[in-house]
C-alpha cells in the first residue's frame, strides 16, 4: 500500500487547507459538472506520481478540488477502466488514497447502455445495486486490514439513505430518475445481441464498463456511495443501429445538465460529518 500513501501525500500537499469529505467521479462526456466547481485547485493526473494516465476520448484526466454548492469536493474528471490495460488494483490504490485524505462519501457517474425498453437514452438511472460480471476484482491481492475487511459485505453497497435523498430531490426538481441494477462488463467491445439478452435475464437494467470497481473499493473503505448512470443508448439488438462511442458522448451531454442539477442539490444535503 506504499503507492496509496504516496498518492495521498502528493494530493494533500497541493490541497492546502481544503478538507473535502466527498469525492465525485465523472464518467464519459460528463465532465461539465466540473466547470461549476469554484475556488479550485486542479491537479493533472500526469503530475501525480503513481496515477496512471486515462486514455479514453472524453476523459480529461485531472483532479479538481474545490467547492460545489458551498461544500468541499474532490472531483475526478476522467476515470480509469480495466479495458485500458490498467491493473484493477490501481483503482483500489486511488480510492484508498482518498480514504487516507478523509473522504467519506463517493458519488459515481457513468454512461451506460439500457437493457430495458422503459429506460430510454437521455434518461438518468439511479443505481440501486450492481452485478460484477467482469471476472475480476480490484480487491484481489493481500488485504490491508487498516483500510477494510478481507471479505467486505456488499449488502448495502449503494447507500439506501442517499438513494432516498436523491429520489426526493429529483421529484422536487421534476427530473426523471429511473432506478435499476448496473452490470459491469469488462469491455472494450460493445455487447453482442446474445450477451444483452443474457444480461436482461440476469436481472440487470443497464450495462457499462466502469463504476463497479470504484464502488467495491469505496464500500471496502467504509464510504457511503451514490451512483447514477446516464443512459446513452439501448443495448445491442434493442434498437436498429448498434451503439457507438460518439452516440454515448452526445446523449451523455444532453443528460449531463440534469445530472449536474441533481448532484448540486444533493451536495447541499450530504452528510459532511
Ligand atoms: N454497453 C457497455 N457500455 C456502455 C454502453 C453499452 O451499450 N453504453 C455506454 N457504455
């Protein structure tokens, strides 16, 4: 866990007096929320020794520390995917560094494909639970008990209290917020039609190539978690045209505005104790 301490120390030095309790991870094309953060310290991933570089278009690759809705946040603009060739444990090092910095809440966002006709592209889906179908896990390796238990429970991975809170905010702001189970597949290819049918039968409502590893690490660290997917397309075979990365980015941008409004309101309410 040497690398974890090294990452935390570099961020701590740059952060000055700021003590954010909440981290936000922004998914593909959802970086615009970061523009509304005030009084910022910005650290490029390339300037953090031990941080890999994010290689995906639409992921900027920087940490933004500042105030969102008068609450201090640490925001990852750009995330790491296992399909980029990163070891899953890299994600654990980063989340554990956040834990060392005093982060207690993790908000994760992503772009995802819908597995249900009732959840349309351009809509937002609150993640109520997940299925890890990737065949890997960011906690593989020796466990450091100071950070979390060897066999962490995932029974309440997406903090119920936060689910209730965001649903009531969505209602008040008249923003449609669907709910469902997110399935993590490794990628980088989009699914086959047969895979989409299988995922539907497994009880998943959306599919994507991220988020679950960060959530597993955050739950292991004792953090409270809120997850929201921006639905960018229907799964392969559910619509005429196969999904593309361009479509993913375009639909993401449309819904990103609603997501920003939701999260800004949520930040005013979050437990910062
Ligand atoms: N499949 C997997 N990941 C995705 C999709 C999809 O259809 N859309 C956005 N991310």
